[in-house]
């Protein structure tokens, strides 16, 4: 996995260069690559300024009924990545319980800071709702998920969807989410763990927030800043206990539970950031995947959120 080969630099300039190099490599390796055994397609949807967002769609072969729809948001520190890199996750989700996965190629922070990625993902979520029937999606089962920065965008989108009231999300899967720019927790400070450490985290947040960095940051940029967790969708997440996002994930789970939101949560001992992606065959990674899929299967069979009548403008 390319993330495991990130050069962890301590200066902003070198960090940006490593992200740019990694983006080029990921584009070359993954972009346009289909997932064997799935129906894969690509569409371009319009932003408000008439520019386009590339969106990948993954379905079971020969889909004959409406199924849950998942907006899956790739990770990469908000600075790199493409939707195709999560192909193994798409295959596993669809094998676990038939669903349609919609994956946006959102704008990256090396090209455009917040709110670009957030706006792209929300635009695609609204498009999913509007086009649910033609996609084969049951609109009462719109879900969202992602890993790392994708988990951060997932958590931000569910907040915004709740507040805006245009779309109801039935279930969310923000895995080891990147949600707190303040880096005040014990796990976020002076963390030199494999793959993602305090330095890479600091520069990634600065790049994502742009002019907002060091100022009053909205919860839609860093979901850990939210103070009201009521009426958010049932949630599943997990995290490794040696990575920088450990404490902010634990606190996020506690805040959800205190607001009486149902949460499935597990922490994995000795696990670093993205362990399940980097070493998927390891026993601990298989345990994490089984935990996630069990929770998703339950959601697909039991969790619904009816949409309000009326079209989205």
C-alpha cells in the first residue's frame, strides 16, 4: 500500500512535495482501475460553478432490487488519493450485503483547501439522493463511510446533513477518522508511530484548512469541534491504539454515546494508522474487517432513515 511508504517529513515544504509525488503515483497505479466481479462505471456531476466532479460507481453484477447506497470517501490526509484505491473495501462491502457504492474523486488540499473537498462530497451525496432510483439505491438507506480523512469527511457530512435537513443518513462508518486539527490529545502529541505521525498530521491539517489554520475552525472542517451530537446516525468505527487519532476517536465515540447515538466501537492493541489497509491479511486486520462488516450487515438489514418529501435544489 502506497500510504505505508510515505516519507514522514518535518517541514511543510517537504510534506507538500511528498504528497504531490504520492498523488502522481496513486493516479498512475489506481485511477481508472475496475474491481473484478463488480459492475464499475464512472459519471461526472456538476458543481454549482459548472465544473465537474468525477464519481465512481460500484454495483453487484446483475442487481435486480433496490439496495442500500453508500457514499464512500477515500482517505489520504485530505491531500492525496483516488476513489479506486478502496476497491478491496468496495468488494467486501458488496459481498457482505448487496449495496451500491458511490465514490467521489473530491478535490484535494494540495489543489484547493477546505471547503472544497467537503462541498464536493456533499454535492455527490445530494446527487445520490436525487438519483437513488436509477442507481438501484433504496433512498431510505443512504449511508456514508470512509477511512482517515475520508472518515473525517464522513463525520463532517453527517453533521451538515443533520443541520441542513436536505438528506437523511441512515448509518455512518467513519473509520479512524481525521477529525481534530487542534492536536491537544495525548495520542496526537509527539507521536512517531508508523505511517502517520504528529508531524504529518500537523502539516496535513495546515494544508487542508488553508487560511483557517490557527483560527476559529468550523465543525464541518474538523468534526471533533462539534458540541451537539444529538440526532446523528448510528455509527461504527475502530482505531489502533498507537496512532495519533486514537484519543480523538475515543472522544468522538463518547460524545455520540452521551447523545444517545448507537455506536459500535473497537480499539485494536498495537495497531498503527491504516493497519487494515496496509496489511489486510494480518490477524488483527481481519478482526477489524469482520467487526466492520458485521456492523454494516446489521445496518443494511435493520437501519432506515426516510427522506423528506420534496426535491433538492
